């Protein structure tokens, strides 16, 4: 199926802007471009409270978590790792999404503003994500009632970090994670899969951009084979939390996301997968821009509700 009309129009509008492609941009230029999309998305719903908390990473430096509460008695905790190829993305760019998730799931959402490459290459984003997860675990009682489930969610590079966190938590005996939601995740450093080379998949993200992201994240190609960069390469995927995997058909990352879902299922992990037709990489976060984002959000909210027992709200 071809790209839907809304995505096609968005691509045309971006092309008319006359900006160089991502792989010819500096990280600073690319981050400025992301701010334009944030403006198009617009503000999220009103919530009960939003609090930015500074925590300390493994190297002693600080970074920020944004804690979004939509109600007084949250039904669970969602830790959200944003996408952007480990180079792009910030609290402002995912604030609307965090507010929407909090409002619709009834969960406290903790948005992780991990430090970015190339200023902070691998393993800093992984270590920051781990520091965030352990902080949440230590503060569960202040984030949700006792016994409330903990769900990790991430899109793209954030999906990569969410998957890595579940593997690390299993290896280290906790924190206990009840579910993982992986939205078109990066799971492997193999850029020669068919979905990477298909001409129809070079839309909002292409193979050259992914090469640019990996080069900024880790210039050491041997390191890219490590499961904390390529979680699909883990020797054992058994014992991980049940998973929800959301994919786009017109996405260089489609095949590795599908492969990770299949590998999880083969290892005995309960997996629910959906591909939203007509969509390209990045659609999930484009609330108020792409209708496909609403379809993806409905699916993710429903899957989280199946864990928390909360009703799905519109």
C-alpha cells in the first residue's frame, strides 16, 4: 500500500522548505528543524501536574526527567524514551505525546531527556536511560499507588533504549517491568535489510540518515554488534516482559522491528504486533499532523490499558 495522502502532503511541504537532507546537516541544524515539527504538533491536553526533575547519571552529570500526572490516583507508570536517532529529540518535542499518554491511560508518564550524541555518544544514552529507570523504581510509591504496573515505551531510538532496558533489567534482577511498548524500534545495526534499501521506504527517514545517526552515536562499528546497541543480537531473549510492537510499512526500520517481535515470540515472550498501513517512520509522534498518529495512539493506549486495567479514553 502506498503512503497515505497526509504523509505525502507532509513530505511535499518539507521538500518545499529547501533545507538540506538530514545526512548533510549538522546536529544543530537538524535539531532546529525538529523544533518546526514541534510547533506543528501544538500543545497537548491540560494535566494535573508537570514537574521537571534533575537526576544524576552514572558519570556524575545531571539530566532531566519530566513527570506528567493526569490524575490523583494513577493506574500505572509509563517511562517514555523518545526517538531521534540518539542525536535529536527533547522534552519540548515529546511533551504533547507525554500529556496525551498520561491523559488517555491514566498513568504517570516519566519522559526521559537522556543526553544526546555526538556530544554524549554511546554508552551515555544507555546509562542515562538506566539511571532514569532505577530512579523511577526507587520512587514508585510517589509516582503511583503500590502495586501499580511499570511500562517502558519508546519510539525509534527510544524503542531501542526501551528494549535495552528490559534486557538489562532481566540481567540485573530488576527493576521489575510489566510491559514494553516498542514503536518502530532500532534493534539492529544491519543497514542492508530489504526495508533499508527499498525505494518506497526513503521517506521521513532514509538509509543515509540512519548511517548519519549511527556514525554520531558510535563510530566504532564493532560496538554496534553489542546487544546494548543492537538488542536483536542478544543471545537470549527469554524472560523479557510481554511486548507490544508498532510498525510502519514504509520505514527502513520495518524489517528489524518485525524481526525483533518474531525473535521475542520465538523465545516465549508474549507479543502483540500491528503495522499501520500507509505510514512512514515517525508517524506515531506526529499528533495533530498525521491521522495515522491517532490510529497508532489508540492501539498503544489500548495495549497499556490491558496491563493497567484502566479504561481507554478518547
